[in-house]
C-alpha cells in the first residue's frame, strides 16, 4: 500500500514540476484505484480458507446422506473494491452427486458473482436510470466494471423478490388472514388510484397486450393512501404529515384491486371512520371502489375533471389560446360549484359544425353526467375533504391551463427509462392535472415512488421510502 501510494505521489509531484499544473481528477482516481487494489488483496486474504481439519471434513447433504470434503476451489467475486478471489472448501455427496460450498452461504454469495455490497449498489443504480446508465454510474462512482446485463439482472432479481413478498401479503389479505392492527381511529382515510401508459420495449410489450392501448405502451396502475385528521383555519383539508404511501404495478385491475386493498388494510383501513376514494372517473376505478371499499365517498379528482373541460376548450377553439381561456373562465365555475347538470345541459346544447366534434362533446357530457355525484365539490368541501391532488388553487387558477401534476411530472422524468432500461418514446399521459411545478418536494418523493415502481416493475410498496423526507401537505388541494 505505502509503496503504491509513494509511487503515485512521485508521479503527482513530477507532473506539477513539469507542467506547473495538477490534474487532481486523474490523481484522485489513480489513488482510488491503488486503494482498491490494496483492499482487494486484503479481502482475498480474508476470503481464502484453509482446508478443513480432518474432523470437519464431512457435512450433512440435503439428500440425507453425507457430503465429504474434496478440495479447495476458487472463484472470482466482484466486491466494492473490485475483483477478489474466494477460495473455499468444496464438499461432494457421493450418493446424490450434489456439491456444496458452505462458505458461499455464509457470505451470502451463493449462485452470484456479486458481493452483497455490489448488489446493493446495482439495486440503486438499476432503479434510478436505464440499465446502461447504471453501468456507467458504477464505473464512475464506484470504479467498478459491470455489464449492462448485470445491472439488469440484479435489479430484476430484486424486483422479483419484492414482488413475491408482496404477493404473499396480498394473498393473506385476500384470504382474510389479517392481523388486526390496533391503534387510534383514523378520521378520514383516502385511497387514490390512477393509471397511465408507459412506453416499454418490444419484449415487454409481448407480455401483455391490452385492447385500446397504444401499441408501444403498457398501463401502470398507481395507488396512493393518506390520512387526514384536521383542517386549517379556512376549513381546507390538511393531510396528516408522513401519512402517504404508494403502491402500484403493471397488472390487471382485478390484481391491482387486491394490491390496493392489502395496502389499505396495512395502513389501518379497519380503523378508518370515513373512507374517501379519489380517481379520475375511469370505470375500473369505481368498480374497484365498489368491490373493496363500498362505504367510501367517491370523488372525481377536481383537476382531472378540469382537464376534461380543457380538452373541450381545445376541441372547440383549436389553436386559439385566448378563446380557450375565455371559454374555461366562463364554464369552469359550473364544475367547481358542482353544478354538473347545468354543465351537461350546456354541453349538449352546443352545435359545432362537425359531426366528429359533436360526438366528442357528447362523450364528455356523458362523462360529467355519469360522475355528477362524485363532483359535488362544494358539498365535499363543507365536509373539509380534499377534492383533488393539486398543489394550490393559485397554480391551477381558472385562466391557466393545468400543467402536469407532480405525479405526472414525476412519471415523465422517471418512467421514460422504462422497465427494461432502454428509452423508446416519451410517455403518453392522460392525467394532466395540476401544477405543483417541478421543484417541489412532492414531485421528488413521487419521483422516488415511481422509480421504485419501475425498479420493482411488478410491485411497489414504498411506504418506507416515503417516510424519508416526504412533505405532503402541499399535495392537498384548496
Ligand atoms: Zn446427497
């Protein structure tokens, strides 16, 4: 170690004498490499076993017979300080011909060439970006060479593990083997759901084609649970600090319903005094609500509903921003005041020139009519409930087009490098809801949630993740 560092120091000073400059970056990286090499030698020493003593040369074999020590065998492990040699005893059962390496189990490196430390790093980079970026990050940040495939395999294996654990929990919840969770009653218990298409690679597409969905996407369903105990001086709902957890998956509505129910139970559904379901008006959401949360108040997220009005404005005045805004100013109050029948009558009275536009307007009218009772916003506000997932009314005021919500922004920034790690296209989002901007902490925490979802691909439950530094009151709508 000392010798190597001395040699490096010699080079460092020689360069400074010669050029008068120091390239600190190349120097620091060279020092890291030297330190790693020393560390790898130390680890290799530690991981080099002696042959077992004569009285320790047999072990039970899983088949019931006895495995006998044959020899020391070596292999390479990639660790946090680079490649090291693991040399350990090998036992063979002459009855079933099954070999075993007890040391591998002890060090948690069975059937893998990656040390636990490296696996943790790969899990982190594998969830944060496309797998090939992960490879680059490993090289730069950790000085380790791995292949893109290694990043992918490690992240996917982890996701599969987590997915399997979650399935167990879901199955338990479905069979009603539910531990009763004791605690204080929860005054208001919110369950939010949404779905969105995420672009995926060819291999992923084949796994699940859904009718009516763009060919290059699959739908990811996201659920969010939070609670409310009180409201502010003006009567606006206040979210309980640190009360939000997320779950989600690429799966059918039926499977997702079970996942969400399990999460809700885990969060204390049985202690809820009032349940509220919030969604965008999609049929599957209310179906799941009726099935799993039949006593809940159903609310169409106001910002989803407003988005439908914006769709109409664009339809009626294509490319004419001024007219679109004017139209919204006139008609959004009906929605905000829960006068849905009036809004529906008005929409049906419109006589646009083209049959195609008429058709679309009537569809929107149907949407409002079908969800009318879920849009009684003044009534919900009287009960001090949240009515939407936006940040503040100032951000989504009547004349400004709603910009993507934090959920959406988070999804855009993180979902694009979709599950299989290659960017194929920008995502297609139907839920432009509110406007928290991109810098708010909610966007970040949601980004984390979505990233986790992507990492696990099949399963996410980021309650623990969410507990770290989540500021959620700003999610509340006023
Ligand atoms: Zn055996």
